[in-house]
């Protein structure tokens, strides 16, 4: 028996909206520590890693480990039927072929349930080591969204370089070139409006803007986003989802042929 | 330029 209840159901709606265009399907792995997902996009250059902790839910029960194969487009269709203020409960029997989603309005006068058909999905788990990065940059998620959106209108790839001067995003295309530099800035009173640059060594890597732009669909989940960069390694774009957990996007760098 | 698949960076667990 698996059961997970979250009062702030809109978080689940936002999570699925953030993932569904990158990955069409994947396994929700549930255990007594929580719910996780690892899924790659069809070209295998980007990976979504979602971790929701058991204690972040208002109620969580999982009697045995299960992998529930989810089609995210279908899950999104069902979650669109939930109100933004609804409490959402996920339920499945052991070895079930469906996941039940129950939506309760705050006034308790409307309760609905939907069954999502589960799929059998062969998925490859990657071992992602904990490691120190050359540069870690925390910035407002709205700022990240703006940068990648603006640069996507100019070019296809972005060179991200972190130095002691700041973090610079550069692109070029048919219309010309663009450079946006952010400096370490802890002046704003609100922590979520600050930019923190933790630099161990300068690093510069090139990435496809299409993916970085797609990751910014997670903006509604968190006021800040963390970018982690190390030479010759995928970038990590991480959104902390309150006390519930995090969603991380990994993207392989563009390298010279 | 090209991209290597993520499996080139992270081993299968």
C-alpha cells in the first residue's frame, strides 16, 4: 500500500508541468523514505532527478518499494482537474496497475478521484556522484528564466563562464551577439532576490539553450535556482521545492567535434 | 559541436 497526501496540491501540478515536455514517461520510485524519479529526455543528453522526502508530505505511507510507470502527459491531464487550493492524495495498492489521485477542495464540499493507468517502463538509473563543483551560483529563478529566454531569441547555444568578476552568459546568432553578466550581489534585503557566486576555480562551458530554457518551466516551484558547473561535466540546475525536496536538471555540455 | 549522452559522464547505477 502506498499513500501520500499533500495539502499544497499545487506543488504537484507545478512539478509535472516542469517535467512533462522534457520527459514523456518515467518511474515514480516510492519507498519509506519518499518518492523519487530519474528520467532522461529522448536524446539522453538531459536528465531530470526529482526527490520528494517522506517527511515533506502531510501523510506518507509506503509498505513496500514500488516503481510506478507514469506517462507525464496523462498525469498532467489529470492534475489539471485539481484546483490550485486542493489537497491531493496519491494512492496505490501493492503491484497495482493504476495510481489513484484524490482531490479535496479546502471547503471539503468537493471531492474527486481519478485513476491513472500505470505503465511498465524499463528505465536506466544513473549513479550521480556527490561532488564539489568549480562554481555554484544561486540566483533568483525569475532572473534565470529571463536570461535563458532572452538569449534563446538570439542564439542556439550559450557559453556560461564563471570568474571572479561574476557569471557571464554569452550567445551569438544571425542577429548578432549577446552577453549578460551577473555579479555576486547580497544587497537586496530579501534573500530570494540575492545572487551568490561561490567560485573555487574559473570555469567556462557551452550548453544548448533549448534545454536551459525548458528547465525554467520549474520557476514557479522556487524563488531561487542553483547552477553548478565543473569543467567537462554536465551542468546541474536545481530548484528546492520548499521542505518537500528538490528537482534537479542535468545537461551535458556541448563539446567541440 | 556535439553533446555526449549523460551515460558518458555518469555510470549506470
